[in-house]
């Protein structure tokens, strides 16, 4: 009998965790976003989030930034809560933004490296997920394989956040779009051009841009295109939301008439042995002022960092067009907004930004 009750409870929990808010037709604006609740959800990929849900996350993030940074308020929204931060891969921005952000909201962050916890080695991911579900309130995991996150989420009864995987990097994209919203005043109608590797950050852009009314142009060398299934879903989203997706191997074609130029590392962690070949294959993909010569007059530049000289030159990286340091700071406000949204019913106090 107890086993049967546990099975029913687990089934109910999975049903609740897989529930996705679907906005009703005929509603729009702040009234619609105010009704969005993400409490109890996981965030493995923004593919799973609707347009209104992503806007809600950006709204909460902007609100926390306004209240705490500019209003000097103390908001202990996560007091008494704990987060397990599992890092298979090192990081400056992900660790600092999550650890300081959770503490600033009154919670207790616990940092776990591969020296502290061996996912799937001496304990299965499922068992680890069940153990952590009884010890903390939420987990952020920065992992090599996206399947590790899926196993954690399947076994956990608490929210799981993707701190980075080989397939997606959703928390980076939230920071990018908050940065662009702050700079341009709105997002709909902007054109973002990705020039570089078809990697996890690009995949998250492709799962998000159309939902915010943003056109996306992608230039990658042949053989470095984004994942085929991700591309197919991105095309479907563009058709649904009335935006454009352009794929090319010509950086100048991608940059033409663009508002934002974006790149990332050409050699990710775990690809060090491929460095020599990759540097050769990406020749001509460095972003310079010449790259931006065909872009919109107000074009700006993003990079999720850390940056290497071959990806973007100093003239662009340290120019007034570069938003990389506000972008890095917004990693903190957006992860705070995400954690608050997944753990509480917090309602933003500021007016909804224009999207």
C-alpha cells in the first residue's frame, strides 16, 4: 500500500512539473503577464517556455534590479531556502551571479564541484536528485551533457535550472535579452546576428528570439551549423511568431541591416584538442568595425565571455557599442529573477517593460 501511494504521488508530481502555462487568446500586456505563474517549474531550455513566460521572467528580473540596485531595498524573498549549485564545468559569471544573487535574496547557496559530487559515478543522477530534493529547494547544474539535466529533472521533486549544457544555455540568453531591452527600450522588431560557432548559446537564442519578436541571422562556417532539430524548431517558431531566420556562412551577409552582432568562444571547454583546426576554420569570422559597416547605424555588440582576441578585436570589444559588461552584470539579475519565479509567487512592483 505505501508503495502504491508513493507511485501515485510521484506520478502526480511529474504531471505538475510538466504543466506549461498557455496564454489564452484575447489577452495581452501586463494583465496577461500578471497571471503567469512559473512556481515549481524547471528551466532546462527556453524551448519549454512561452512568449508570455519569458517576458514574465524578464519583467521580474528588471523589477529586482530596480528595487535592489537602484532602490537599495532588501528583499529576502528566498529566506530559509537553499540552492545546490552543481558545477562539472568551471565558470566565473554563472557561479558568482547565482551564489551572490541567492544570498542577496536571503537564501543559502551550496557550491558543489566534481570533487564534491560525482554525478552518475558513485551515485546515479536519479538518486542524487531524490537526495537533493530532501535537502534543498532548487538545483542549478552546469554540466557537460544535457541528458544529465534531464535525468536530474526526472528524479527531482524540486526545480532544476540549466546552468549550461552542451545543448543549451538559457540563463545566458535571459541576460542578453534584458540587456537589449534596457538599451533599445523594446525588443520586438530587432535583428540579432550571430557570427560564430553553432553552439549551445546560439541554440538558446534560436529557442527564444522569435517568441520576443526578434529576427535572427546566423553565420557559421560549413560544418559548424546549429543542431538540425533545433533549427527545425526555430523555423517553426519563426513561422508562428512572424519573424525571420536566416542561415548563412557569410559573416557580412549576416551582419547586414542588423541591430546586434553577437559571438562566443570558438573553442569551448572540452574542445581544446580541436583548437588548431577550429581557428583555421573560423578564419574571417572575427567581429570588427568592418563587420559592422553594413549593420544598422545604432548596432551594438554582445559576447557572453570569456572573450578571445580572435573572436572580436579590441576596437569593438571596448567601444561604446559593446554591451558586454552590462550583459555580464545582468547575469545576476536574470538568474535572481528566474530563481524567484520558480520558487515564489512574487509579483513585480514596477510597470511592465515594453517588449
